[in-house]
C-alpha cells in the first residue's frame, strides 16, 4: 500500500469513528488502517479534516462510542497508552466526558497505565475527572488499585485540590472516603491545601466536608503563613469562619507579616467577623476560668488586638502558676499535649516541678502520655576543667535538665518524692554537663532529698561528674562535710569507696584523710571495701598524707587499722620535705608499729561468740580456729545487723576463715542478715508494695558476690546445702547481682551450679532477668556466658515495656550484643513489645542504623 493511499484510509477511519459508523470502522481496519495513527496536525491545532489531534482510540473514547472502543482494543497492534499531540490518552478523554462504560473498558485493557499525565498541565485521568466533577468516573478510578490518589499536577495539586477549588462537593466526598487520601497535602505554588482552596473560593459545603475528615489539620499554614481562617476572615465569609472556629483552629497563628486572622478582619473593617472571633476567644476564656460571660463591645480601637493563648500554652502557664484546678480542667480538653514545650524546651512538668507545685505535678504524673524524663534546652557554655578523655564540645550540646533536676535543684522534697515514685523515672538522669540529681542534692546540702534518692532501688551512687573533676556524690559530700549524707552514701550497698577523682587522683577515703575528718575516717575504716593503702596520682598513700601534715591522731587511727608503712613514709617520718625533724610522736608511733607494739583496735573482753564474730570480721584465721574448738560455740551467732561470722568473712573475702566455717556441720549457709532499708521501686500489677517492710536481707553467698570475692563464692557454692537461687528482700538473685556488677568469672561460677535459675527475674527492677541487665549494661562476655546456658530463655520479656533482651540491645544500639543474641538457635526476631514493636522497629525508632542493617539482613524463622 502506497503512502498516499495509507494516509487516505487512516483519515477515513477517523471520519468513520466520528460518525459512529461501526461497519465502516471494521471494514477500514480489515483494509489495513493504522489503529494508532494520529490526525495530521497544523500548528498544533486542527487536522486538514477539521479534527483535533486524535488517534482512533482517543476519538472514540472522547465521544463515548463503547462498541468502537471495544473493536479497536481487539486490534492486535493497539497502543492503549498512545498519547496525542497534547499528551492526552484515551483514558483522559473518557474520564473528562464522564463515559463510565468506556472508562471501565479501558481500565480492563492489557498494559493500561492509569496514571499517565498530559503534556501541559500534567493532569492524570483522576485529576481530570475530579476537576470535571465526573463523580462516577472518580469512583471507578479509585477502585483501581494502580491509580495514585495523591498524584499531583504541574502545580503540585492533587485530585482533591482540583475538586475542592472547583466546589465539587460530591467528588470531594468520594475522594475523602478513600483511606489513602492525603487531606493536608500542600501544592507547590503557594503551599495551599484543599482546605485553603475551598475557603478561598467560598465553597462552604466543601469546607464542611473537609473539616469532617478525621485527619484534617485546620492549622496548616501556606507559604505566607496563612491558615484557612486568615483567608475566610479577610474575605468576610461568616459561615466558614464559624466552622473553622468550631473545629478548634488556633486563632493566634500569625502570618509571616505578623497578622492574626482577627487583625485581617479588622483591617477590612469587618466588625461582624471581628466580633465572632472575639466572642469565641472570650467564651474559651470563660470555659477555662469558669467565670460569667460578659457582653462584648467591639470598637475600631480594639480591632486587631484580641489574642487567646492556645490550649497548650495555657497549660504551660497554669503549670507555672500552680493552678491545679485549671490544669485539671485543661488536661481533659481535646488536643491537649501534656508534653508540649515552651521556647526553652520546658514541659508543663518542668515548670511545675521547678516551682514546687506538688499538686500540679501529681496531675501530670497520672497521665499515661507523660514523658517524665523529658529534658529542656540548655544553651549555656559553662567553662569547666577538661581532663584527658573529656568531651571538650560538651558545652555545645543543648539537652538540658529533666523535671527531677529542677525539683532537686530547688529543694522541693515532695515533688522529688512524687517524681521518683513514677514507674518510668530515670533517677540517674544527667544534665548536659554530666551532673546527676544525686550530686545536685549533695552539692546543695539537701540532706533529706539526698537520702530520698539513695533509697531508690535504681540509684547509682557512683556516677562521676565530669565537669567537677569527676567527683562522685561521696567526694562532694566529703567536701561539703555533710556527715548525714556521708553516712547514707557509705552505707549504700552499691557504693564504691575506691573511685578516684581526676584532679589529684584521690579516693573518698584519701580525701577525708587529707581533710583530717576523724569521725568520717573512723566510719570508713569499718567498711570492708575501703582500701586504706590506696595511692593518689603522686603515688602517695593516705598514711603518707597525714604523716606529712603532722596529724598525730589520724596517723594513730590508720596504724591501728593495719595500713602498710612504705619506705617513703619512713623517710618523711624522720625528716619533712624541708629537712626539718618531723613530729616526734608520729616518729615514735611508726617505730612502735613496725616493732609490733601497736595492735589493731581491741574491744575489751568479749564472749566466745562475740569473739568469733570479731575474729571473722578482722580476718584473724588463727583466732577463729581456736574459738571453733571451744564447746558451746555458736557458729551461727549474729550481731546487731543479723550477720553471722560467715557473713562477715564472706563479705571481706577471707577465704581461709570461710573454708574453716564451712567445715562445720551446724553451719547455716543460707541464713540471711537483717535489712531495714526501704528502697523506692516501681510497683507493677501483682507486685508486693509492702516488700520494703520486710527485714530479711542477704545470705553469705550474696555478700561474697556483692564484693566480687570469687574464691569465697566458689567455696560457698560447693557446700551441699547451698541455695544458689536465694534472693534478697527485693528479689534480687546472686546471678543478677553478679551480672549487674560485671563480675564475669563469678557469673560463670554461678552458671556451673546445676540448680541455678538463669531466668530468675528481679521484681524491683521492672522484672529484669540477668540477661536483660547484662545487655543493658553492655556486658558482652557476660551475655555470651548467659546465652550458653542450656536453660536460658532468650525471648523472655521484662514488665515495663515488655522488652526481650533483643529489644533491649536494639533500643541501646549495642550492635555487637545484638549480633551475639541473634546467633542463639531459639531467638525469635518477631516478638513484639508492649507497643507492638519488634526489635527492628525499636532500632529504627531510635535511629540505630547499624542495628537496623543487622536485623534487616537476618533471616531467622519465627
């Protein structure tokens, strides 16, 4: 077929279609007419036959000739997505004209692309149908899964934008029923949402339909900072203004030029709109203050000056002023955000805690949504000593203080008490400079608050303050000479008396010796963990320090405690640094001590049982053996704290004494001492809130584990009566204690015992298992040891967040531990926590990318 004849047949096909001549169409198709040909275009307008740039399918679709469309689609070479000069396809034309059956037929065609856009406006068929209010076509298109409901045109407008701006309520309603709709989508020209456009063009019913959508955000601002209320107020649309006010729109939002909606209405001299908005303002104020409604007089002078605090700002204001009645009312209002912040990052809880408003704090803590550990902003740039390993850029951080910090700092005891009783409180939270609440209380001499914090089950008394030479709370208490706090800290079971500060390298004991505080030295010498021979950064011992200072009483006290006398002490006991003769009394004491003429503190006449306790406490193995041979000796005799000689020897690590005691057939190896502590701890459903009233304490095994005495632990574990799973009054097991302390070898020793319960939960720490706490503390080797035990439950959950150990690793970003846990054959990566999140989702939420990658690459059966 030559070119002219082919062109003639193709043109005849278009004419036949335009005349709806089915028979002629069939005849021409059989004669070889090109089913995809486009009419000849002259200057992009019309063909020589007077037609627009059509293909046969586009022409038939636009006219709605269903049978011809079906016939064309049966042609083997048909291109259902063939575009004309303007970029339109057949589906565009059928959608624009509302030809429902043709649209259905085209959508059923093979290879149809339902989202193609035209050349000029980039309209998709759905946008075309929506703009033309072809509601039935819109329904059909939305029932096609491939159709993108939020696809936008060249101006960034979606189908909803076009329908809303055109006032097509029926089409808008259909679009809003689709769950995929993005009702707050902004266009790219002016940042307008569908609500902005419907308001601009005064389509009141469309506005109403949009406001009824559950996801609508009435406060969305366009690129000029305008909300829908600004537009409707400016144009004087009373009905829309009223609808927007009823929907809870924020009347205080200002445009980028600083104008509120009421100001714009006033500028237009529209007193009606001004009165509507101001009446709304006054009504809300009345509802919150419960005052009588006053009549409102609007004058030209007052127009533009009416403001109302948004509900969340009112909450901040009420919290700061301590208005508990108002806070209680506001907390019940829709849209209230209990964790809203002011410009300094303070939540309502921060403000109430800082001012000491206990009643208000109590209301906030009853909210399920409260973030009790939220921190405010801190842009200060404190100058502080930078030691090796310090973060010199710490002052650039902006995370500030939690509400607990503020309550402690201002000495609000009742508020502190309320906060630390909250189940999610982080009692060890620090500010940007690393100061804990305990250190803050101690440095301010808030004795009762300090003791209250020390009674919390999760308190860490050993946290160091980087910006104060890495002092612990005990260092600070010694510096402040607060005897009551010092005593409370020393008596805390987790206290580490041998931590050194950075300036001189002093332990608390060394510091108190240097300061010459005899009463505190006497107290610390009674503690089994005190290292009396510690050295500072200048390799000087406490004895060296007090000899150099000439403190006779302190020297005598240390010598009676059994300190070592080093060569440098001998030198300065004869001459001081200037070559002057030292204190003769000190010289004589040291000579007597070396000759054995000074004994370790005696206690006068004791009974045999008291003597056994004293010998066990002092490590006098020979005396213990002598007393054990006496008839009537009670090896289980207790002191005032319920300690037996086995408790005392085990806690101090006296291996030989423990060995001798365990040989006794009448030894009670599982006896518990007395514990009168009343720690504060989270109470979960089913827990015993009166647990702190119990007085039974710790076994000798527990005491040995607590102090890290491995050989003693091994000896006690080998006793045939040992109860290896015995717990203290707060339900902490020895295995848990060893894990939290990081004692790897003790953990391994305990795990070798055939009766060990590797999954025992610590009730007073959110029902953590040893594996949970080892993961949380990032104890890699201990985690490995626990995972190797045949009875380990690797998928066990804690109580607060229902986290498994895998969740815990993902939450903290411990990728090495995460990988280790994933090697366990029984791991279930799909276990969900209380919030319905897997470990992967927890890692993603906390932005721990390395953990996310590991979990994504894991393919383990559930």
